[in-house]
C-alpha cells in the first residue's frame, strides 16, 4: 500500500533542523519531498560531527527526500523554482522573516501561482516584535523559553538539555500537525493556506502541563532532580547497590500495588498518603521513608517486584551504552531505532518511524542524497534541461 | 471560520497527559472531542496540588474544548453505549495498553466490523511488541529508558529528568499527527485504519541525531556526542543571571572591539577563539573549555548588557528566562500564546493556547475544560436515551 501522503509533493526550502525534520516526516508519510539548497549549501553542513564527510544533522534531518541545488538569486533558477512550486502541494521554509520574500518566493507571490499550496513559515521568535529577526537555535530557545528553569538538581539554577535538538524537532512535529490539518482542510475547500509557527510557542506548548503549575500558583516551579511535581512517588531512588531505580506511581490503582510490592502494606492505610494529592502534600515524609526503604535491597530486587505488580519502573543506567540500547529487544522489536543502509555513509543507526499505520505503513526510511545529488533527475521530470555546463559546475557538493 | 477538523468527532478514552494533550490539539483544530472518563474520573484530575477551585491545574491545561461523559466501559451497558458513540464518530483514541481494548470489546477489529472508515489510534508506553509491551509507563521511566537522563545532571550524582513532560506531550503530538493523517487518507480514499504511537518510540525518534552520530562519526567532538562527559550547562553567568550566546558572523574590527570591550584582548590570537569566537561559544568545540574566560568578563555586566553587546557584534544572545520573566516578556506578548480560559466553576484561568496559526482554518478555544460527566446526559440524549434510561444507568453505576 502507498503511504498516506502518496501523490503529495513538498517543496522544501528549509534549513538546519526545524524545517528539514518536518519535511522528512512528511516524506516518511509518503510525500515526494524535494529539498532545495543554494549552491553554498544550507547551514547544517558545518555542524559537527560528520560521518564520511557529511554532517550527521544533514544526514539525519533529510531522509526520504531528493536533493537539488538552485541558485535562487539567479533569474533562471528562480523560474525553475516557480515551476516546481506550481506543481507542489506543500512549501516549507524557515528562513528569517523577510528572507524568502526577498527571493521572490513569499506566500503572496506563490499562492497567486498555486492557490492550492499549503505554505509553512517557521520562525524562532515569531514574525513580529523586537526579536523577530533574531536567529534562534535549539539552545537559545531552551534558554529563552523557560525550559531550563524547571530542570536540574534540587536547588540548582536550572540546566540545559545537552542533546541540542529536542525543541527543534518538537517544532518540526508541530509543523507536521499543521500541514496535515491544512491538507485535510484543502480536501474540503480546494484551497491551500499560510501556516505560521514559531519555536518559542512550540516550546511553551510542550511545557503546557508545567506552565499550568506556574499560572495556578504564581510561583516558579523549581528544578526537582528526577522527581515529578504533581505525582508522588514519581522519582528515582538509590538502592543498596548504589544504583538508581526510577519509579512512577501515576494512577491511584498503582498505589496499593506499589506498597504491597515493596513490602510496606501499612503505607496503603496511612491517611497521609491515601490519595495522590495527599502524597504530593506530604511528599517529604513519604520520600524520606521510601529513600530509607529502597536502600535495603538492590535495584534488581525492587525492579522485579514492581514489574510483577505492574508498577512503572526502570533502572537508570549510569554508564552509557548505546550498543546495548540499540540492541535492546524492546527497541528492536518495535523498530524504535533501526539500521539504515546508505550509499554514502555505510550502515547507520537511525530513528525509527514514530507512527505505525496498519494499512498505509509509513516509510520505508530511505537515506537522502548529497547536496544536489538529484538535481538532474528532478529537473528532467519537470521537463527542464539540466545539463548546462554552468549548472553542473554549481552542483558540486560543499567541501567542508 | 471553521477549524481544519471541523465536523469530525473523536471518542477519546485516554487519561493523564499524553492522550488528552493529543485530543486537545485536535479539539483546538475544530474536532468535537467526547472524553469518556471512568466514573472516578481521568487520573489527571488528581494530579496536584496545585488545584484551581478544586480542579487540577494540570488537568485544566489539557482538556479545554472537550465534552466529558462519565461511563464505565467495563460494564456490559457501558461498552454498548461506547460502541454506539463510536459508530457515530470518526476517530477513537485510546491508551488502555496493548491488548486491553480488545478485552473490553473496543478493539479495532471489533469496531471496524460496524464502522469501516473508523480511524483508530492506540497509544502505548513502550510499543505493542517486545518484552515490555504489557508494562505501564510513567514519564520518568520512559525518559530514563530513552537515555534522556544522560544528557542532564552530573556524572556520579542523582539522575535528573527533563522537567518538561516530554514522554507524554511529545507523544501526544505524534498521536495528533497520526489521527489527522488517518482522516486525510479516509477523506481521499474512503478507508479507515488503526495507527499506533508509543512514548518510548517517540522519545527515541526525537533523539535520532544522537543514534546516527554514535554509529560511526569521523571525529569525537561536537555537540551531539559529548553530553555524557560534560557537566550541567547553566549558560554563562552574568551579574544578574545567565545568558546563552553564540558568535558566528561579524567582521574583524567588530571582533577586536568586542574583545577590547570585554577586556579579553589577550585571547584575540588564542587559537581556541579563532574564527571570531565561533568555536569558543554556543555549540563550538572549545566552548566548554573557555567558558570561565567569558564568565570572568561577564561578571560586571547584566544579562541585558551582554545581550546588547553580542547583538552589536551580530551574534545571538538571549537571557535564561524562568516562567515569570518568560511570560512577562514583550516578545511572548507578540506571539499571542497566553490565553485566559473560563474555568468550569466560574473564574478564568491562564493557559497555553494553540501553537499554530492557520490563516484560513484557525484553531480556537471555544469551551472550558469539562467537569467530570458534565456532558453525560447531553451526549447520551443524542443517542436517543430518555430521562428514565439515564436514571436506570446512573443507578446501575454505568454512568455518572
């Protein structure tokens, strides 16, 4: 069965992570994604680390696409771009506000040419206001967006997430939501539309449940280490073997099962801990008690008992073991991380598909090309002769 | 103006954070969401304090624009009513856990017998296959299993989680995509299907760049790789807070002026600062090593002064915001993301609004989060039940 977005073409003018990851997901859903780069190449080529000379970010954010190079500052290439856009369904760009308009590919221009076009403008800080023209990358959005203020050891300032792509890709996934909504609406209206989204709003939306605490109390939620603010117990406990066990009692039926599993039946009947709100109110008393108790047996002991009782738990691995993780049966059986054969970079471990459609499966995941690798192929499809010496000279992949 | 999902009805059995975040996004986009709660209510109603007029702030933040029907689907009558509602709806969203919907007679195979075009989305904690398929999940447990705790905190000390509920909320976004994609396919091709997402799968997808980085990188520095070895990153300390900054443009004179202003002329020729500080800031190779040098210079400057200085040098800089400074920031006002919503008990509460701006089919907040069972009678009357029927069901503890 073809993918859900079979027959949908995406003109992808986006750079770095936010836009590219969104159009990659559209590609994995079956769309024909044409990634358009300038001869100089997009931003991600210089971000470390590389694999066999190509930036991992570039590899990773560009599966299921065909890569072409157009010099949009040249009249001829701009005309080619417009031809492609005329036959596209979706247009994705995340340049700074004003930049795409200067290239003559703003929404006002291209929607005249193709009224069915769903056009995405993604920005860091929005398209109006004093910060609109500032560049935003994941760490600046982490810092500005309040995200760090609730994460860290108790009593700390709050810290960054040292995997610097989460808020980028969160924004990407929200772009995909909006594009799908607009494609669905288009089935009814026959018309495309302009979608705007920004990374700060995306970061705040992702923090909805934590910002709710602030709005309710007027007070900043503090970093709490591994602990959850509104469910208790829901944190890591150090065990006899000096390893940590993450435990989460997240529904009322789990509480008595938890108490029995750890051999503390009397806690079930303790009115201080009878409901989650009570446990949150009496957090320090309960946690002190549990901290002492968990120290009496090794992680494995507790884990077996809690697992048997159906209480969420896992050992927090302290030493990194990527090889173990990617070979973990839970990961491999569900294809959460998969191996991908590529012509340029060998076999890579890559992110699996986030959804499993039973009739129209997404994927298969295909590696994208090098910069401009499919220029000729794509232009030929559009009936454009690509074999000018000038063009071939420009298609050389970025040396860096 | 109608929303993109106007006219579609979703029967939502989910509780907690993940599923309700998904269905709220679809409701914002115009779908009618009928939230089926057990008679004791969604577990999120017990998350807290904080509570606002007896309702959990977390619950309120995730359930606007929905109707609540309190219905015990484990009873024969309850199941029958659920099926009647589903037969008239377009989408089912559930998080019962693999295999459990089938046991309740609410599995896709059963439902699609009478409703061929149903779009059915199931959310699980770890995926529907594998040794952990039957285990319940919790935010911290999934974060730890997906390796997130390794990009936070200090080596050898207690684990730290992301304060944001990413396992739940990022997965909610994937579910929202999956459902809209399923509806798009149904509108185009006339067929429904089952689609699944999982919390572990989502978090591992979000970290895909990491898995690829670790496969076989050309060199072992770069921001995606050293999260395991670096200390917590709190940004750059200034006189009155912390900032994040990056230098990557600017001219030679700008650079000299900046270093002179900061009293760092000794470092102008330091190879770690070459390229106008590009490798000495932000995600640069030497950034962690030279951080104390920048911080010495920032001691006498406020956040605002550092930001201004870096901007003059055409770099990017932002202050670290906590929630109060974020929500009071003029740029956030530009984004129009903070919304005041009516509280079911009267006064309004503040929350995060829809994140996308779809020009022709805008998302909207139309109704407050429901009290438990607020719409039971209204919705069941729509199935042709009269007061006597409702009384009988209420007495039999099927509804409330």
